[in-house]
C-alpha cells in the first residue's frame, strides 16, 4: 500500500487526526496553506469524487459539514475555503480523493476559488448546459 492517505487511514503512519469515522478520516495537512488546514478523506481509495459511491459521498460531506464550524472556531477564523482538486489536471497531487478545509481571515492574502481561473471560455452557456445535460442523462 503506497498511498500515503490509505496509510494514514490504516494508522500505519502518524498524522494529526481530527476525526476518525466509519466513512472517513480528517487530519491536518502536513504542508498547511494556513493554520488549521484540514483534509477529509474517504476510507476507500478512490481518485476522484465521481469514483466514490453515492452513499460514501454523502458520508464524506457530512464529515466536512460537521468539521467546518469547529475548524473556524478553533482558529478564530472568519470563514473557510472548502475545495477538491478533482483530478491531476486540477492540481491533485495525491490520487486519493480529499476535501480541503482551509480557515480564512479578512485580508489573509488568499483569493477566492474564482481567482485560480483566467476566465478563458469559448462556448455559449446554452451550448455548455446542453452538453452537460446530455452527459448526465447517459
Ligand atoms: Zn489511498
């Protein structure tokens, strides 16, 4: 088992575990973007959100939802950025799905999720919506 998150889930390597539940484990990122940067992972090794069983996705986000408040409170933060780098092209470096919870403060120097995109679009909204509707009906 070479996946570092699987090894943390299995307790084979140490981590600052915040919550260990039937469906997922939350622990501090060892290379935090800010104090209180938490990762929430499913116990199952799946690379992306679409590889996760529907019930496991619900369970994972229940953990995220439950921890968002305590993370904010514990760090005296004003908000949190919650996100998934879903796939290598999105910047995912460890191919075991993980949800980031990063505390945020006014003027902390970080932008919103919108700031990571250069806003290069080429298709109309209607065209894109039709394509996604067609793909999701398949
Ligand atoms: Zn894994």
